[in-house]
C-alpha cells in the first residue's frame, strides 16, 4: 500500500530483473562439444557452468563476474590441452 504511513520501505526488497545466461565459448575436442556459460544468481553471485555435449559436468559459484571469467579461462585451457573428461 503506497498510502500506508507505517510502511517505511514500500519497494523492499527491490525487484530482481533476471539476466539470461551468457555463453562464453564453445569448442570441439575429439568428438565432444564443450561450452561454458555464466549464470547470474541475482546480485549475490555468478555461476560458471561447463557443459560436455549439452550435459553439465563441472560448475562453480563466485562472488564476482571477474573471478568466474578467470576460472573459466583456466578450465578452458585444461580442456584444450586434453585434460578433464
């Protein structure tokens, strides 16, 4: 109620606008497709999620987008060199 004198925070919690997943990269190794996307969990965290042939196989949640990007690049180099399944 906008006219309620006891409502000190009429817009609390603030409305959350969901962000769509952000595809970082996709690569082909042997006969498997690998991809990575960032999924935003509101204002609190970012999840880096790796897929192998459209099936999730490794993920990690970070406080910032920058940390998620650094981790994703490290895992990408490992995959390119033949590591991980």
